[in-house]
């Protein structure tokens, strides 16, 4: 899939003409143009092409009309369809002379994460049964709101929406479902972001997915949306998002901070020497400003944020049953198995050894 930054004044008709020019000579470069997306508002266009390599796509466009793509990434057609709903031209555009498609590839993506929280009140089997129980309801709600489930794993859902209002409405419905079927030992988080499929990253919608996951992973509140989603929602509905108090709408400055924080965390969390002062130095904040910013956005101090981040990673490793407690402690940046066990019990209400025993019994 390639990305074209369309010059101002270029319309869907112009893009259709360029697409037709590609199709006339594509055989010379062993290429096959499948379809394209055009967004006049954002001045972007994306082509889906079967080709032997990137060079062939560049030469094809160069000879056909001279508009060389700014970026090309390799994609899986099944994944493209799950995000964008098609890998061929829309039916209404097929078999027409010019085949004008004014269909944006811009999508609103929602990530839903359900995780084990405090384990003291419920057994592992009860929690896993609760996770399974939500699965069907969430998938049905996505379909009801014209969304597409791109990826589904235990406790994880990635969904794509063409309309931001549908995405937000779906998220509110999922949140209401959780409020009705109260499961206090499950940490229920939703993050919504929006963007285009091809950026500087190597994978389709990688930036947008990453942002939605960041909103799920660390921002306080059950439902958080990016600044772009907020602006689009308010534009579509002529209504401020803040009228719904269940939604945490991030501003651009806060969103930028979250990205910087997570990018740094992901490179340093396994190092047991990493401390709050390292975050101060890396992010360029004073100690007091970093503390205030993190308490406001995340609800945790830098030290507690890092500890909880490591504990969540440790919980995932224990679920995999491939390492013992000591190995997991050191793998996740704790200074000793004893300190790890102490922190784990404070957050999850049981020792790691007891948690592992329940997993083994279940298996």
C-alpha cells in the first residue's frame, strides 16, 4: 500500500484519472492495481497494489502520471480488508468508465483491554470465565455500531470504524455493559485514536493502534479518546465531548506527553536501575512538574507508575507459564524476587506463588 500527499486542488476525479493511467501500463512492471482510497478533505490518497517490489511501484507511478508515492509499506490483504472494509473497488464504482472513488482511508480505531486486577476476591477460573463472557457482547456491539473487529485475543479487542461517532457510541455501550455486569476484579479500559493507514512506521495503522493502546495502558479513567477523536466527534455532533463525563478527552499536549512517556518506558522498564529521576531527565521536566503531570493524567506518581507497569508485564509472563518467579522478577526489572513478591501481593492480593498454583490447577 502506498501513500500520496495530494496537492491542493486535486480532486477525487483527478486521482481516478491517475489510477486509470496506472492500470493501462501496470503489466509492464508486473503490477496489478487492486483499488485506491481518496480523501479530498485531508488531501491524501492510498493505492493497494500487487507488485514484485517497491521499485516497481515507484517506476509505474512515475511513468503513468509522475506522482511518486511518499511512502510504501508491505501489507496483508486480509488485514487491509479488516481495517478498511475492502481490497477491491466499491461495487458502485466497478465497471464505470472513470471509476471515481471519494472514499477516505482514515479510520477511528478502538482498543479494549480487560485485565485481571485485584485477585483476592475471585479465583482465576472465575476471572477467566468473566473475560470470556464479555467477548461475544463486545463483538456484537461493534457490529451494531458498524465497526469491524480487526483483532481479538483473550481480554483484547482492536476495532475499526469509518465514523468517529459510531466508535465513541460503541465505546459508551461497552462501558455501560461493564457497569451493568459488575466484575470488580477486572480492569476494564478503552482507548480510541484516529489516523491514516500509511505513515513512517512499517505496519498499517501502526501509529494509530499504538496511541489507542497507550490510552488503554496508562491513562486514568475507563474510556479515553485522543485529541483528534474529540475534535472530530464535536465537529460531527456540534456538541462538546465534555458533556459526557464518562469520557476522558485528552488534549494534544497531554497526548504528546503520553507518547513520549511510553516510548521512554518501553526502552527502559526492564532495567532495575531505572528510577523516577531517569524520567525527569529524559522527558525534560522538573521533578515537581513531572509528578503533577503524571498524577493528573495517570493518577500515579512516577515510581508507582513504573512499578505497576512492571507488575502487569510480570502477570503476563506468569500466565505464559514459561518462567519461574525468580526469573520473572529479574526479567521485569525488580531488584529481587522478595521485593517482587511484596509488590505483587500489595497490588493483586496474593503472592505470585499462589497465583501460579491457581494457573497450574486450571491447566
